[in-house]
C-alpha cells in the first residue's frame, strides 16, 4: 500500500530531528571517512534505538500507529484471501521417517498464506536439504527411534553427513551402494539446487533468473526523440530490476517448488521403507 509510506512534510522533518535519526542517516558516513572503528558494529545500535524509542510526539505517533494498523490489515486480508488456497498443506500425512519436517512444512504453508514467497522458497530449501540428510542417516543406521541405545553409532553417522554441502549430499544419495535416487532424479535435483538453493542462499540473480525468458525495456532517447526498445535476458537486466523480477519469480514458483520437494520426500519415504525392510530380511 503506497499510502503507508507517505509522510507529510511536518512529520518527516520531526523524525529527522530525532537524535537517533541524525546519527544513523546524516552523520555517520562523514565520520567514517577518516576513522578506524574501535568496536564491532559501532553504529549498528542506532537503528534499534530509533525503532524502540518511546515516541511522545503526537504526529509521529499517529503516523506510526497508521503504519502498524495498515500492515496488520494487509496481513489479515492476505490470510482471508489465501488460507483456502493453501490449507491443504496442513493435511500432509505425517511422514514416518521424516517426522522432524512436519513443523517446517507447516511454516512453509504459513509463508504462502501471507504471500511471503521468498521466505517460503528459502524454507523449502531447508526442508529439502534436511530431508536428504535424514534419508542418508536413516539409510545407514535405521529409523531414528527416541529409545536408540547406540548413540555413538548415531554420532559417527551424523557427522558423516550432517555438515556436508548439498552437492556432496546429492552424490551420496546417487551412489550405487546407497541407491536413494537414480541418475535422472539426481540431475533434476542438481537443477533445483543451482536455481533455488544456491540462487537464494547466496543471492545470485543470474542463477535464479536463468532460462526465465526475456524482458522488454523501453527508454526515451531525448536526442533522437524516440522510444528505444531493448530485449534482454532476465538474468542480464540492470540490478535495479532484480528485486521486482525475483519477486515475480517467487510468486510464480514458491508453491510448485514446495510441491516438488514434498514429492521428493514421499519418494525417499517409500525408498527407505523398501530398503530397510529388505535389509531386515
């Protein structure tokens, strides 16, 4: 809502006269030019002081309340509009081998409901990587029972997989002696890893927007007095466009990515059940 961010001149000037605001936005940059900072994040507390400061000015307080009420109403509106669309993910059958993921899946559902699509994708990355590591651990030692007695064995296997990067985890899963995924499944997961996991974890717009088509950018040339149109790959557009393009990507793909990861988990669930049953005779 554009109106939330519009302050009248009087209120803006009053906010800027606050000590915290002056320190944070007006004075810090010039002081840093010839100064070596003596402590970590020396100026970092100014923003916290600014947002936590008790406000007594009536105009600023009214604006603050308006912003908070507008944001609250926006969230309520999103919830009312989207809950019926995404409530189905609250009824995902509890996985036997992946019970630890239940809370994370519900959190990803919550993100979709309030249209926090980037948060949903980031959390789905977490779910996928966690599921793959749990699959490897349980494939080696069996089901993770709470009454497990041989904790030393669990510790050894846990260290073997838990701290490994996702690329190595995928290789382990594909290993013929482990056999949790086949080559085609491995290749597909690598594509998702590069676009979603690496793209968002490391904020790499070129990876996120790769193969997402082109965008037409039009500018007006004053000298030639005509509109100049350029067609660019989405991953090559100027940085100022990245935020919008990535938001559109997350809005379009967050739910489908969660569906894909749930499909992977279901596959691992059944694959583990078959392998452990075979190992037990």
